[in-house]
């Protein structure tokens, strides 16, 4: 926070691993200058206030590893959103135009997963696994993210393993552990379109095709 001559303005609120319990107050929506909210690894319950999502300067929210329920409100200005390891459910709609990180794994999210045109263009890290999204919802996002660097869809219970015919060539990490893997054209075709790939996780993926014998084109 910083202090002017007459007004004290809160810009950062960081209370990680403080054994906090109870619910998130709607009064958080009064902190108009808040840019960073980190309340991870506590015992928070209840829903995420919609008033919080509307804060115009909010850039980073980390509410991971709590017991939050309900749906994810539509954050309007967020760049980094960390909500993993909660009990959130429902659809996900992110209208924020400049999002770079979306980490929502280990919840009970299902249905639609929709990003704005702006957030689709800016998203670099999508960590979506351990939810109830179907392949069609997850892959729709992949097709819309031209600079995506990391995609984690591991342990998605309703994922049928079908990847789109084209993945972003920017991908450096692809994690599909615990899911089926169905690739039109085989694993060779999937990997050859990813010249920047550095990390590939396919453990327990029940892949029925052949493993490439030539990895030389994956120089990274």
C-alpha cells in the first residue's frame, strides 16, 4: 500500500497460509486501487464475490487451495488468475482482455469454457486439468490461443482424448496425463506441429498408437 497526504490506498493484499477461515467479504469490492490479491492456502469457504471481479485495476488474484464453491465470476481486468484446488463449479467465462495465466485445475468445473477475443490472444498458460470439461470445450480454447506456451488438461474425467488437428506452434509444455489420447494421424503428426515443445507428459494416457522412432525434429 502507499499513503498520500490524505488518503490511504490499498494496492496489495497478501495473506498466504495464515489459517484464515470464513467467507470473502463483498467489501473487497470497495478497494478500487487493489491490483494484487493473494489469499491462497487458507480455509476460506463460500463464493467469490462478483464485486471483487469488477475491480478495474485488479491484475492478479490467487485464491488457490481453499474450499471456495459456486461459479467463477467474470473478471474484467485480470491478467493472472489462480483458483486451483477449490470446489468451484459451473461454466467459465473470462472477459478480461489481457489474461496471460489461467490456473483452475482441481475443481468441479464443467460446461462451457469461454475466453474473450483479447484474453484468447494473450493467454500463455492454461492449466485446466482435474475438472469436468469435455474435450470440445477444452479444445475450443486451444484453437483460439495463438501464443499458448503451456497446456495442462491432465486427469480431466470427461476428456475423450481428441485433440484438434492443429495445436498452437508456440506450445512448450503439453500435459495430458491420465486421459485417453486419440490423435488423427498418430502421435507423429501431433508432435511435428510443435517445434518449440520442451516438456511432454503422457503418463497413463492409454494411447493405442505407435510411439515415434525419430525425435530429432523436437530439438528442444
